C-alpha cells in the first residue's frame, strides 16, 4: 500500500494500456504530420464530405493509402464520417490543423515534433553518453520558422490580451509605447505588435543569426523600418538605458543558458524605464515531488525532456523569482498559469 497522494496502485493491464495509448499517440502525431505535408487537412477544410478517391485524385495520391489514413483519422476523432465513404474534419480541426493564421493553429507544434524532436531523440543516445548538445541557434530557416509557428498562439495572446492588460499599458500602446522583444527569433511577435499598435515602436533582439536574418527580410518586405528595429546580439545592445516601457520574453527565459541568465535579467532591469513592465511568458519546472504529476506541469516537463540536448533547463518558481529579485525587481511579481501549462510573470520596475 502506498499512501502518497501522487501515487496509486495500477494493475498490470492498466500499465499495458498506458504503453498502447502512448504508442497510438506516436502514430497519430505522424498521421497529422503526414496530413499536413500532403495537404489533406487543407483539402478537407475546403471540400468537406469528400471521399478518398476525390481527395487522392485532386492531390495526386495513392487511393488505398488515403483510405487507410481517413479511417485511422476517423477512429482518432480527427475526421468525421457517417458512412466510411465521405469524410470531413471533426469540429475545430479546420482551425487547429488547417489554418495557419488562426490563433489556435497547432500544426507548427506537431511539425516541431516530427521534423525536429524526432531527429534530436535519435542523437540522444550519443548525447546522453557524452553530454553533448545541439543548441537552438544556427540550425536552419525551416527550424527557426517552425518554432515561430509553434508559438504563434502565444504571440496573439501577448499582443491583444497580456500586454494591454498591464496597468497603464493600453493607453500607452495607443500613443507611443517603446517595446523590446527579447529572443525575438524570426520576429513574428514584433510584426504582430507593430500591426496591432501602429503608434508604438518595437525592437526585437536575438543572438540567433538564422532567426534574425528571416526577421530582417520580413522587415524589408513590410517596410516597417520607421517603427521596427531588429538587432542581432546581446540584450544590452538593443537600446539606451531606461528607454523601454515594456520588455517581453516569450518562451525565451528557459532558452537562455543558466550562466548568463542573471546578467540578462540585470540588463533588462537597466533597459526598462522607471515603472516599465517586464512580461515573461514561459514554463516553470516543478520543484516539489507531488508537482510532477499535476496537470499544469505536464507540458513543461515534456519540454524539458524534448530540449535537454539543446542545453535548455527550465527554471523552477524559486529560480525565476530569485533572478528577478537579484536584478532589482522588488515590486510584487504577478504569476498565473494558462492553457496547457504556460506561466505568465508580470513585474514592474
Ligand atoms: C523558443 S525561441 C522563441 C522565439 C520567439 N520569442 C517567438 O516567440 O517566436 C527562443 C529564442 O531565444 C533566443 N535566445 C536564447 N538566448 C538568448 C540570449 N541570451 N539573448 C537573446 N536571445 C536569446 C534564441 O536564439 C531563440 O530565438
């Protein structure tokens, strides 16, 4: 008998079921990835209630394989059908899997798994023996772009909800807010902010050449040079001291190597104007044994595993708060958990 609240006894059959469930999950992730690569979701979004023959002829695919794909997707509740002949997307998947522009789109997150995590896991047998890493930076345009796409829902949330909800910020955004986006990657958040708040100025900074080059091309294409600046390098190079009203870090704190984290948060403190806001959207690693099985920590725990060979370490609540306090942020730190387990930290200088 085990009286620990996080541990209950499971039968052998229940343990076996878990293995089969995870194995199905593995296949379904690849089924979705394949559906994206072949344009199956987009086709069914445009032409619901199509049969495998119509789908295959239109996309130049092999009919018997598409039939099996459709039946498997129906079993997994990704597709619906009344007769196993004509198929349509199950509710909400037109947005979640077939519309890159929708804030609920999760195709980027799926591709991050099949196109990149799968390769990192292959490399893990070597890495676990010698401790080597493959860092985030300088991988490929496809990688940088897929990461940006995987996070795009958080960009929408930050632009339209989290940032304007900070005290005094909505008015400032409408008039002349100076915003710094740290770890801006390919600049998706920077350009979204620029579009939503045309009277505000935005600087994006990142150490990654690949992301920054994509961001610079986009800046050129959008001709937003008067409103947006993209900087490649260290955070402190992004502006004058006390020059920003708001500094953002979306999925960045856990990517900054622990050796330079304190210095970076110290630089952020210097760059903020008095009463300026630091808004961090990131993940928090559990620190108590009972936390590891709580729903809110499942996503951060998986991220930490997926990114361990990138050299990333997700900070605990205590580490996050000590970093801020040591840097000089002595006001109350706002903290909430949203969605699948993202932590929102808000603190004023
Ligand atoms: C997961 S990506 C997030 C990108 C972007 N914030 C977004 O939402 O699309 C993390 C980014 O943090 C950047 N980064 C890591 N350490 C950094 C540092 N010390 N200074 C600036 N950027 C850094 C990485 O290069 C990478 O582009």
